[in-house]
């Protein structure tokens, strides 16, 4: 079921009507049944993987707390890591690496004996796998207590609003909300309504309409495209993937509010970032924090010299790219982000030395801030070209077109007009939020103006839907 489908909203209304009539434990039973039903609508066979991860990590975490032996605790943690990464590795990467090895062996004249078969990728496997792994690691580190019973932990793992595309919740933040009574607050309805309406607008109006432009460009042979058309297509994908993913996260947070839960913010106007670190504090925040806390910091972070810091940044981003999918384009995407992180860090270190020497930092002007923001946005767009391209060669060819061919075409003009019509209002609204420094600024204005904004967003959803409703991009990860 898709959040932008009538089937989902019928399902959710039924859950809500029952949910608010029950007490705490019955609510958790209902949430678990609803979550398994929600996931089973995609493919009931893969429910067994969620159940397996749930059982393994529940048992392991409790055994870790009970054990006084550090050796046994490490062994238990290893069991959890091997189980989760083994499941993820097989379903997500086996076909890719087996195919690459066969190609390599064939190229050097060695017979390839690896079995190859089509492996179906379970929806959302990367998200719930990382969530259960973080729970076990945090219990091992003593940063959170294990769940008191299996029901609560199963709800933590499979909570349907964020099950298939995050945000990736931490046990210390989300598990206490599962185990304790939910207290309904009137403001939850207002906040949930804002998040749901904005999420639907981002998905239906922005993302799915941008998908029409993006698909037309990336499915057209390079010989039939101009550089300007490719450029507008890349801009369109930037807003497609942002509207799609942040729209999902927004709806997930909104319906969770209506159920009495508070999910973490996963996006915070990322295209207004002025450097790569700022971008990753705004984009897919739950994943970037996960990679920081469970990969970058354990590798050594920035504690062991400049070379090791750059190495750790590159390794973290390469693995972050591979997390998105089994394709060399994702590896290239991760490598590109690692490269710009290292480059910006190098220049920041030099700038810091100059500041120390002068004993005073020159404040950024408005123009300088805008230039840095514009530069960062275009670097991100280059990375999205790598992300969306089917092959590295397609990405390279499109990049070449963008810098060598500036032929003006009617198609480029039409695409630009569509981009401004569908994404322009979102850009303007988020610019207002960004520079006002407010997350829920609509609550500070008269209810009449709020009604106008909601009416406009819903009118656009009903009057300008895409030709074909699209699934959420991050379901494939």
C-alpha cells in the first residue's frame, strides 16, 4: 500500500478508529498486526525476514545484558551483526557481486562456477535491518536498555508508518514511546495535518510530476538530447527525489503524530546547505547519523590525523553509497560525496589557520552565503546525475553534454516551465521556512491563512496529479 493511495487511507482510518478505543497493550497488539498486514500487502513471504531479525536481536540484546563476560557479549553482538548483514547482503548484493565476479573471471579466462539466480529485493530491508542493528549495538554499548517484552520490541522494529522507508529510529528515542502509555495532545492533530498535507503535496504534485520529465530524459538516447535538456532533467530529478523521499518521511511523521508517536525529523531544507557537512545534517538525517555513529566514529573519525580522517570519510561515504543499491553508479555517488567532503574539509582547515593567524573571522555576507548555497546545490545535482543514471557511461555522457552543448530547444523551455510550476511553490515555501528559522511557522499565523495553504496543496493534489502514480523511490533500498 502506498501513502498516496485510497487503499492506504481506508486501512489507516480503520486502524485509527480501533486504536483510540484500546488501552496501551491492546494498542501495541493492534499496531503489530496492522504493521505485518501493511508489509504483507507488498509480499507476505518476506515477513519471515522481519520476524527473524526481531527474534534474533531481541534474544541477543537480553543475553548481552545478562552476561558478565565481555567475550560472550562480543560473541552475541557478532551473531546479531552476522545475521542482519548476512540477510541484507544476500538479498541485496548477491546477484550484483556474483555477476561482477563472473565477468571478471571470464575476462581473465577462468571458468566461473558461481550459481546465479534472480533474487527479489524485500521492500525496506535496508531500513529495518539498520534499525535492529542499532538497537543491539546500543544495548551492547550501554546506551539503552533492552525491551521488556517481545511485543514491544516487535512494534519497534515493524511500526508501519516508517517500516519501509524510515526514518531509521534509535531505540533510545522510539522504544520508550512504544513501552509507555501514549498521551494524546491536541497539538498532535495540527502537527500531523501539516506534515501529511505537505508530504502528499511533495509526493503527488512535485515528485510524481517531475518523474515524467526525468524518465523522458534518462530513457532517451544521448544523441537525441541537448545539454540544456539534460541539465533541466537533472534539476527535475533533484526535486523528484527530494519530494518523493521527504514526502514519505513527512507523511510517516504525520500519521505517527495521530497515533501519539514522535518520529525524528529526517529532512530539513537540504538544498539550502552551504557545504557537504551541512547537507548531511539536513538530508536523510537518520541515515547520516547512523553512518556517523556506527561506522565513521568506530573507524576512528577525525581522531588519528589528517590522512586517516580523509580515509574514514571516503570509506563511510562509499559504504553509504553501496547501502543505496547494488550498482556501480551508487558507489560512484558515494565516492563523489566523499570527495567533496574531503575537499571542503581541506579548505576549511586552511581557512581556520588563516582565521587563527588574523585572530578574527570575517563574517559571511548575504551574497557569499547565496553563492556557497548555489555551488553546493549544483554539486549535489552532479551527484544526483550519478545516482539516477543506469550506468556510469550514461552519467559521463550526460555530464559531457551539459558542459559542451547549450542548444536551446522548445522541450527545454517546456520542461523549465513545468519545473517552476510544480516545484516553484515548494521552493518558495521552504525558503521562507529556512530564513525565518521556523519548523512549524504555519501555526504562528491566523487559521484562515493556514486554511488557504492547505486548500492550495490539496487542490494541486487533486487537480494536477501525474499521469501515473509512482511508487516511492526509496522502497527499492
